[in-house]
């Protein structure tokens, strides 16, 4: 990527950021945010962060954008009234002043960084061979900062429980979202039959390659969740009730296995989430395999929203 192209992408990023912040229409702002996320993934590719680029495109631009579109659809009834409300000049001026102050503070923090900037990269590179994985992102996430990764998985499960808690009392334990209906002989149903097998194969490859190459559980889980959502939207299958025991075990399995591996590390290596010598890669693979269905279910169920139907409907 030439410097000219990099400069153009940087300008487009700034323009999309301003567009998303200043747009009065919520849907227009979300559209700008999605485009911003997808363009930001190109920036990560330019910086050789392929794993981050894949995650940004899938989670930042894809999943988050879809969630925001769903929120905009729910707020359409109140948006018209909100558009007619304008803050006073003093409030707008104070907001602009605070934004400028935060931006100036961030610029100052960057300028006063020592040169070269402090980094743990040499230590990570020196100890990465002990993890037996070739992908440094996987090694960092599941070895050097495994506790953070465990907490991130738990936070996702808690977020799903928070969404489920929004269901009316009479529908607790029911099916999330509305039942989608589509023409069984239409092009949408045809794509819902054609694409999932391809998506599953791609997801398995990205997941398995993540130990030594760009990819991993988050990217694979996003693809699998998208394929499941496609089948649901085509009316070929329905989401199970949240009271289903197998569904709940699938959601809890990943964090439980992660914690179990951590406890095993205490027994064998004396530290929580420490790996015995020679067993780092097998245990990392076990954690990733356990987290894959959990992440797939959580991402898809977050998109479906809180229970809105009885289990029988």
C-alpha cells in the first residue's frame, strides 16, 4: 500500500468519524460507523495486524453495526421527536470544548512518550517458543494475558444474560426475537442452504489455522454465528428457547473449561492458567475448542435479543 493510499484512507477515516458523530439521523450515523469499522480493518492490514483486521471487520463493523441497526429500528418511534430537540448554545459550546480538550490531551500523551516507546515485545518474542504456537496473537491472548481473555469470555456471557433479563416476566425462558418467515423457494432460502456449508468450512479453517497463522476462535465464531443467523432469517430453522438445557451448557462450557485448565495449572505448575512444560499448545487448543461454541452461541443470541415468544411458538 503506497503512502498516497495510506494518506487517503486516513482522511476517509477522519471524515467517516466526523460523519458518524455529527449525523442527526441515527441510521445515517450507524451506516457511517459500519463503513468506518470496515475501513479501519484495512488500516490494520496496512499495519500487518491481520488478526486485528479480521476481528475489526467481523465484530467492530459487522456485529456491532448490526446491533446498532437493531437499536435504531427500535428507537424509530422516538427519533422524530428527538430530532426537533436542540440543545442550547452553551451546552453545545461546552461539549465542543470538552471534546477539544480530550483530543488535545491525547495528542499530548502521544508527543511526550519516550523514544523508543516502552514495550514488552522483546520479552514476548523470547518466550513465545515456550507456548509452541506460531501465531503471536494466540500466544499472547492465551498465555501471557490468559486471565484477561478468560474475563472477556465471561463478560460476553454476562452481557447475554443482561439482554435476556430484558424479557417480560411471562416470556422468561422463551424463544429470543421474532420468528422469521421467508419464501421457501425464494433466492434468500436458496442462499441460506448454499452458503452455510461453505461458511462452516471457512470457519473451521480460520479456527484451526489460528494457532500458527492469522485467525482463531473469535473470527471463526463470528462466521458460524452469521451462518446460523442466515438460516434463521430464511425461516429454515428457529432459535431454541433460552431455557433449553443444552443451549445453556453450550454457553457455559467455554468459560468452565477455561477455568478448569487454569485450576489444572495450579496443580501442575503452581500458578493459575500456567501450562506444564511441553503441554502449552495442546491446552491452548483445548481452550479454543471449548470457547468456539460458546462464542458462536453468544454472538448469535445477542443478535436475536431478549426472549419474545413462548417456547411453543
